[in-house]
C-alpha cells in the first residue's frame, strides 16, 4: 500500500474529515484558522475539514493561538507537529524563504501540504517541493486564494463565451503599504513587493492568458533601501500579439483593478486580490451586465476545501492550481528578478 493510499485510509477511518494544522502563527495563519473554524460549523464544509493543531517556535504563542480559535492541539516546535500521526493537512504560513524546506519536511513526515504564496523563493526550490510531492504521493498545492474563488469561473465563462470578443490585453495592479513589516523588506526572507503582492497581478494575467508562448518581457523595479523591490512594473508581450501589464507596490495603495480588454468590449474586475464585482462593457463603454460575487465565509475556504477534497480523492495537486501553473509563475518571477539584477542572499 502506498503512503498516499495509507494516508487516505486513515482520513476515511476518521470519518472523511481532514485534520487541518497550521505551521506558523502570524497574520495569515490567523486568517486561515478563522476560516477553518467557520468551515467546521458550516453545512457545506463541516463534513470535510476539522481544526486540529497549530505549531510555532514559541510554545506560549502557539497555545494562545490554539485557545483563541479552539484548536485542540498546539506545539512549541515544528517537529512536534510533524511527529503527530493525526495531522492530515499542513498549511505553511511562514516567510517565502522557508516554504520549500518546510513543505518538503512535512511531506517526508507523511503530511499533505497547502503552501502559502509565493509557493517558494524561486523556481529551483519550487521544483524540489513538487518532486517531493510526486515521490511521496502526497498532496502539495499553492495557497493563492484567487485561483480557487468562484470569481475565476465567472470570468472564465464570460471570456470563453465571446462576451468581449478576442482578448487582446489584460492589466492588473495591486499595492499595499507594508514596509512596516520586517519580512517584507528583508532580502534574507525573500522580501519585496514581487513575491508578496506582485504574484497576484501576474496570476490574474496568467488565469486569462494561460501558457501562451511569450515573445518578450519588459520590466523594471524600484530598489528599496534594503535591496529588495519596493515597486515594480512588467509588460508581457505574447507571440500572438496580445499582452499583459502588471504593477505591484509595497509603498503605495493602488485601486487593485484588473481589466480584460477584447475587440468587442471589456471586463472590469474590482479588487484582484479578492474580486468584489465584475462589470461587462461593450466597445462603446456601455455597461452591459454586472456580475455579483457569491457570499463567502472569508474567501479562503475555497482553497482549503479544494485541498481537503483532493486528499480524499488521492490527488497530488489541485485542479485550480496544478503544479505546472505554480512552476510557470515561479519561473516568470525568476526571470523578472534576473532582469532587475535582484538575487536573494541564499541564492547562488
């Protein structure tokens, strides 16, 4: 019996509920803890996932976190979490530079992983993580929530229906003032705007354009005092004549808009980080239809549910963010940093 089938049998014996654990206790970990607790009480998800454990390098912090959200177990080291045989799925909520090492350690310990974006610090690390998923037969998927949200299907359906004609241009921007967070400006932690917020505009473009052949990329950056990118701008020119333009910043607040332009009209998507509404306009700039977004618990439930279901279905990846898409985005971000001349201290 393979490790994957063994883990699936363990989950099934516990009643099909995936025991969810969190590695790290920072801001995003709190958001996922809240989400999983809500899911455990919601009719749509309660059969699927259960809050189980949190691990931090500080035992008191982990205990306080677990008490706050009602997780039954807490650990003062990551190794203790890895040693717990009842953990089914580990959400990795640490800085980018630690994702690869920790994801690999989890899978080698028999745990499936949901890895916060950016999936890793670079494509080499990402490939090592995915190779471990393939060799262990365990689920490994990137937690970039916009890939799993219903808004993606709504946009896909409009575009594929020809509602705006042939797509020629996609633009997306995302900016938050986050320079007060140490991890954002620390090169040793793979800091900078690109891996933290820039990954969203690039994914927005990629979700529309897909893996089309790229002719050339024009990109530039603003160097922060610490040596990472405080802002950046990228235009991707595809071989078929279409293009995508992405901008991200950690020193300014942007309007967070994503636009998809076709030869018969365009879509305007408000807040690419968690799409709030989608408006369809014709070529004369007349509003043709407004698409509301379904109510959600927090927005993170979709990635958690997808990961949990994938485990029960004996899959090593989620359809919404397959390994090939993660690798494509990581490779794209590597290519941007090469053009900028930005390398992290741990990269050769």
